[in-house]
C-alpha cells in the first residue's frame, strides 16, 4: 500500500555506523529496534520522509542503510537512513529522532528504473 504512513510501528534499523557520537564505525553489521513516530513529531521533515525514536539511534556511517519492518513472516524495507550533516538533529548520535527516506514515495521511480 503506497499510502501507508508507517506510524507507531516497530522496525529494525541496520548499519555499520558509529556506536557513539565520537566513536568509531562498527566492524560488523549492527541492528537496532526502533519505533516509528508521526512526522508531525519530527522537526523539518516532509512527506517523503519518516522518523523513528528509540534509545540509541542511527549515527554517522549508517547513511544509506535500511529500515525494515516485519510483515506476514517476511521483512519489507520502508526506509533508507538519510545523510547526517552538522545541522542534522542526528549529529549527536542517540539524541533526537532518526530520519529516513520513505521508500513508498519513490516506488514509481524504482519500478521504472529497475
């Protein structure tokens, strides 16, 4: 369903990013259970994005990694961890919500180009 907003559901964010703001990148794939939150609870996001909040969070080096949910016994990717820059609320790992590109916003483009 391309109109699903994916609010208030559990997901898994994965990546090889830092485990703390000033730490080093992980040397193995790490996963974190997150809860998606309504976009209105995230500052500055648009409809083609989604947010999660959790203890811990995505960090530098996680950009481009997936956010997945489990549906009917299989996993479905719903987001891509966005680039983190010095103005991002994620610049301090584990503080504030994590922001993702919403896959369903780009499904037509993906289908045309795959």
